[in-house]
């Protein structure tokens, strides 16, 4: 019995004796929001706990991973989920390689004016929308830098997240390049998808610069391929600035796809309360070729709420 007791007492030391070479950090967040779509109100809650882990090999390669206990920040009710480590990132002197799940292509880069994160939940659908449908899954992402340029290449070998390396029905790939240009930052991106034999390509351009005491973002998105409803272009712009400690932003995006047009205008406001807490408000409106309003959706939606980081 004494031997068993000694073994049990020594077990924690055996498990964690080498933990000094690794770092583990824990962070949390929470949010609560109220949205209103033409009199129809709904409440959403979310947040979670995130665990980040890292270590460094004798050869100087850093290895990082993360896991979480979470509830979708704009979900209705409690749809909590726990995720283990699904991806590993290997960091080198001039870049990194990530392999695993939830690897995403650089799509949506040019949609800089779509700002809201809560108010669009009860918004009617836009008929004209450019973009891809398969943007993440199991795959590999490689990032590096050359001078002041940053380059990322991504290959999603299984969009269904089933780990099928060479025979998945849904795959995607893409690359992005960011560089300093004329006092701002220019980002160029391209992404391709193959969803069960349906192929589409997206090209995105974003330019971000300081202007009029704030930040001005300009973006373009173009989609071409087998899905007629997504073929076309989107022009987007956003401006954000600080007013009395609060951050205010306005964004506009115009879609022209398959001979149909739609426009979206977003306004957001966020004010810190200290201690990692803040209050926010969102407004969004869509017009043009859009779906009809229902008992729970409308073309104009507002949201107010609070969020906190622990």
C-alpha cells in the first residue's frame, strides 16, 4: 500500500516535471445583446473560456495550440460546446505552418464595410451576394514575410472537416499578400473552392490608411465560376474614428451579382467601461434586391449590448 501511495504522490511530478518549458494561458469573454427587427425583439448570449498552450523545441521551433469551452456570441439560448486541440502551429524564424481543423482561406478580404456582428442575425437576405461558400475545414496554412511584405498560402483538403486528405468532395485554396503602400497597407487575396464539383474563384483587394483623424478602409471583391447567383462584384468602404473615448464606425457595401444589386449600410459604436468591459450599439440596413420582411426579420435591424474580456 505504501508503494501505491508513493506512486500516486509522484504521479503529478511525473506528469508536470517538464512543464517549466511550456506556457499555458487562460482567457475568457462574455456578451449579451438585444436585437430589434421592426418590433421583433430577441436576446443573444455568448462567450467562453480559451486555453492557449505553447512550447519551444531544442531547435528553436515554437509550437502552439488552443482549445475552448464556448457558446456562440450571437446564438439564441445556450448552445455551448467544448473543443479539444484541433490544430498545431509551428513557428520558425521567418514564418509559421498551421495544420489541422478550422483552417480558413483568405476570402472576404474586400468586404471592409460589413461591420455588424449581432444586428445582421434578424436581417432579411440579400439576393445579390458575391463570395464563396467553402472557406474553412481541415487543411494547411503557411505564412512568411519578405521585407515589409507578408504572404500566406492555404490549402483546405477537406471542407467537411473529416480529415480526408486526398479524396474529399469539398476542397479550397487561397493566398494573400499584404504590403505597405503610400502611407497605408494594401492586401491582395485570392481563393478558390470546389464544392462537389462546383468551382468558384474570389479575388479581394483591401487598402487601409489613416484619414481625417480616423481610419479609412476601401475594398473590392469579385467572384467568378459555376454559381451564377454569386458571379459579380462588390465595392465596400468603411471609416472609423474615436469620439469622447468611444469608437464609431460606418460602412457601406454594394453587391452586383447575376444582374441583381443590393446595398448594405452598417453603423457601430463601442464605448469602454474599464476592466475589460464595454457597451456597444449596432445599426444595419439593406436595400435593393432583397427578400421580403417576415415576422422575425426586417431590412433594418438594431442591436445593443455589452461585452467583457476576462
